């Protein structure tokens, strides 16, 4: 195809994308599942699906409806409520309720519930709601509970947004979510809690983005670390609510970085604007990195007894703007897990200016939503900013990570059960994410890029022999294409404005 001399690059790229996109639209189909629909079982629709199709599943229970996903560019979405895929017997595949086969991706799962996946000790004790062995899995608005693993993933790209994980686990080496050596793992706006013996989140990925989540054991959770990154990697832990409970089996670890023998190429850890609360042992270590080359810990609120930072070796360490407060932290309702700040909170305006890698652009709203974090004077310490953003600032813009909001009121801090709401898809790109719900009931946009990775079968049973023993930012595959570039520019603009506000007299 030839373009007239002087045609703009944007128009050329836009026309090229349209030409490439038309055949996919023409061949895509929608398969329906439910009473009176074309298919009565999800697995039958999955078996009939072609690349590019969407499967819409009516709300209801789908008992022992086990699927093997073998086609790429497939979306499976719950409609009219959240359909519940419930296992009452061990899945015959000895893996999970959904298995994304090797070499398959992207696959998108939206507004689905998975429970009951259990297999025998001889088969690995690692049944999963979703076993991800493909190249790219995107999970949005789903609920995983009472499985041995919520998600057990291999070496493909992984993005999880607006989802809940609860009461998964069994013997210590099963977790709410486990990710293998993926090129990139994004975990944003989720609620992971009450894992049984294992970790709320465990990832061996080369690059991790763990942002604006609620990760907790609460009063009776029996978990291990809330975040375990056993092989290190380029890792960002930003804007999370992280609570260690009194009944935890591993009472001394909150974040554990590079705690095992295998090592990722990069050992850089960025921990910023999180609110940590210890309701358990006074011997807890909030951020424990036995092996790390560079460690940046800024503007975190540590509440309760314990050691804030512990780093092995001789890393390049930045420790700035953090507060360790044994008790009087100025939280709205610590016992009710509402960690927003009161007007007299000691962390207000006590943070330091941050760069684009550690800026907190959003904040968690319970349940499983995020909103834009306002800019009000100097940054506050922790996961929340107190007050409302003045009129005429840039709050509410889209960021490179895909968050956008109108900056409406924050949500409550009550504990929740299953959380619902259908998410809408808005034009994913390869390796991209979209549609994370915001506090105004809308959805966030944007793209998180990255080349697709390989796949391997993950045998978690021999992973670490039990975990309950005592013991869009820079780098990696970043945003791609014009959308990614625009998102990055907006992110930099907002971070620059926050620095100007924080440092102005």
C-alpha cells in the first residue's frame, strides 16, 4: 500500500493497524454458554472455539466442567453475573479446572469464579483453578477460592487485575497465586487474603509489577510471606496494603526477596508508598532481601513492631521517607483493615519526592478497585494520600500502567467475600492489559507491553518443600507502540509535577 507524500506517521500507522485488524474482526465469533444457549457446558464451547473468538458464559454453577484451552486470541467472559466453575472431584487432567496449553496465548479470562480444584499428593497436591502453561494469560475480575492453587502459572506473560484470591493452599507449597519464570508479571488492584499455609503471592518472574493491591492474612489467616520473590528479578512493589496476621504460620516474613538458590539476571527491588501493618509477632521483618544488588525503599508506612528493612550483602540501598510506628499511625480503622489516613496522621506530608520508577499514581479502593492518587502538597507516607487534589491539576490522567479515574471518593476498609462486576474489554494489544475497574464504576485503559515468552509445565509440588518454615516502569519489556509511548509520557508528566509540588517552598 502506498501513502501520499507528507502523510503523517500517526495516520500511516493508524491505517496500517486498521488494515491488519479487519480480517481478525471478520473471522471472530461469539459462542454462548448457559441454559437455552448454543452450549450447555463451558468445556464444549472451548473445544469448538477458534482463534479470535469470545465465549460468553451465563451466570450459574458449572460443576466439574473442565476445559483444555488450545487456541490463542480467545476471551472467556462471564455475563449476567459471575459463573462459578466448581470442581467436586479431582480434575481428570490432574492440573486444574482450566488448563491453558503450551504455546497458547493470549488468553483472557473475565468475571469468572473457580473453586474446589484438588488433586492427590501422589499427583502433586497442586490442583489449580487455572493452570497457565501458555505464552500470555490475562485475568480480570475473577475470583479464586478453596483450590490448592488459585492460579499456577509457568513461563508466559501474566497479567492479573481486579481479582480476588482467598483460602487457596493446603500443605505450604500451594499459594493463592504462583508464577514461574515469566518475562513479566503484572498484579494490580487485586485482593489476596487468607491463603492456607502458603504465600498470598509468589513469583519467579524476571520482572514483577505488584501495585495497588490488598494483601492480607487478617485475623485468622495462616499464611507464610505475603509476597515471595524467591529468585529476585527487577521488582516493583508500589502502593499496596500489606498486613501480617496473628495466626500466620510463618510469623516473621512479609516481603521475602531472593530467598532461594536460583537467581534471576537482575536483583533490583523497588518498594514505595506501601502501608505495612504487623498484627503478629514482634520479630517480623517487613522487607527482607537476603541477596540484592540495588534496593530502594521510600515513603512506606510500617505499623507495628518489627524490623523495617533487612538486606544481605552490600547492596546499593536507598532508605528515605519511611516511618516505623509501633502503634499510633493515624489509620481510619486498623482493626477493620481501613488504612486510609486520619487528619492527624503523622505520615501526612512526610514523604520525599520520588522519581518515575517509584511514584505512586493510584491507590486501592476496597473491594478490588483503584483510583488516581491525588497530589496534595508533599507526598504522604504509605498507600494513601490524605485530602483532595486541588482543581486545575493533572490528577485523573491515564498512566503508563493503565490506570485512570476521575479521582472520586475512596472506598471503605471492610473485609469482603467474593467480589463481582463484569469487566469490559477495550482493545488489548499483544502483551497488553485493559479495563481495571475504578471507583466511579468505569474501567481503566492503557497497555502494558512485552514480548511473549515461552511455556513450560510447572510442577509446584517440588518447588520449595513448604513455605511456612521459619525462615510500565523502567527496564525489561516496557510499553510498546504509540499507546505505550503516550502512556509513558503521561506518567513522566505526572511524576514530574509531583516532584515540583513536593519540592516547592
